[in-house]
């Protein structure tokens, strides 16, 4: 989100806004505002805290900005006496409703957008959006397509149901279980995801982030640093693991794109695949038709089962049914 509050303000002092929209072009389209000579009748407005702390509830610390190349004369004339006070009054009402600090709430289900800090919420549903979770905030369950934009500090979400989404986890934030088609975008620092079920997805895990178990068609994009994935089942996939990243077990048609550094893969079963292993990477066992495209350095393959194939591009050898073939 660019700013906490974006709106269109017309010459008469009417404010056009939507709590779910922060793009002026979308507001113009929604309210069917005419764009011809628009600078003479309305202006694009943004409002945000001076210190960029959205949890600062003192309205005197909030700034009103006109997002126009040329500010019309009518706005400049009554900027301080009329227009800025109107915007700040509207923002103050939204802060009171949308910014929650140190609250204990059973259920939020009003299809609105919130910024929470040090709050404890049992259930969030009905497409409610938590734009930011900060401090030690906790949410028990998100469902009905509800969303969390960013989890900061030590915030936690217990379980995501249906198509609920978490955009980004920072610091030591945690998500317990994702079910349905729930998604997590990016995990940073020491953030953790416990279990992903069905078609759940994790975009990218950085530093020491961890994923416990991914089931069915779950996917992980990139793991960096010492990131770990416990177990992937179904058609689960892992894109790239770097540093000392580890994958415990991949089942069915699971795939690992690339492992670097001292990365490890425990067991791959059935049609599982590993793209490349670098440096001291290790694979415990390959079952059935598992395939390794390339391994380098002192990579170790502990056990090869059935019709597994290893293509060693470094030494120009192919291993089929434990027999080497030069190419």
C-alpha cells in the first residue's frame, strides 16, 4: 500500500474514497469522475503519518498531500481553512475504526480493512483484510478469503482456511496451518509456516525461514539462508534452496529445482525430481523414476532405487539402473 488513505477531493469539499482502494485511477473509475479538465474540479489526495507509523493516532502528526503536477488555485486558497481539515477529519474517523492497538476481540467479520498492533483476535472472516499485523498480535483463524498484508515483529496467525492469504511475514512472525487454497507470499528473517495443505503456496522464504509440511499440490518458490522444508507430498514443488537449506522428504511427483551450498534432500519417492545439486549437497534416496539432472563438487547420492536416473554433466556420465554410461 502506498498510503494509509487516498481519495479524490472536489471543489465543493466532497471526498470520494474507498477503504479498500489506494490507487487514484481506481477511485476515478469507481466513482465515474470526468477526467477532462479534472484539475479545475477535483484533486488527488493522499494522507499518511509524518513518521510513517500508521499506529500513530495523533492526527496532528498526519500529513495531507496533493498528488498533482499542478495544484489548482481554488485548492490553494482554502487549503488550510477548508480542504485539509476535511481530509483529516475523515482520516481521524478511519483511524478510530481501522487502527486497533492492544485489543482483545473474539470475531471480526465486517468485510473491512484493519491495521492491528499487540492485538489478540480469535477469528477473522468474511473477506476482512488485515493490512498490517505488528507487535505481538495474534490471530487464531482466518477464513472466507480474508487476507493479511504484512505480519511484523512477533505476530502470529494460527490457521488460514479456504482461500485466505498472507502477503508477507517479517521478523519472527508465524503462521501455523494453511488449508484450502490459502497462500503465503514472502517470509523474511526467522518467520515460520507450520503446515500447508491442499493447494496452499509459499512464494519465497528468506534467511532462516521454515516450512514444516506441504501437502497435495503445495509449492515453495525459493528458500534462502538456512531455510528448511520438512516434507512435501502430492505434486509439491520447491524451486531453489540456497545456503544450508534442507528438504526432508518429497513424495509422489514432488520436485526440487536447485540446491546450492550444503543443501540436503532426504528422500525422493516415485517420480520426484531434483534439478541440480551443488557443492556438498546430498540426496538420501531416490525411488522409482526419480531423476537428478546434475550434481557437482562432493555431492553425495546415498541410494538409488528401481529405474532412477542420474545425469552427471560435470563428468559427462549417465547412471541408469546403477550402470554408468558415457555421453
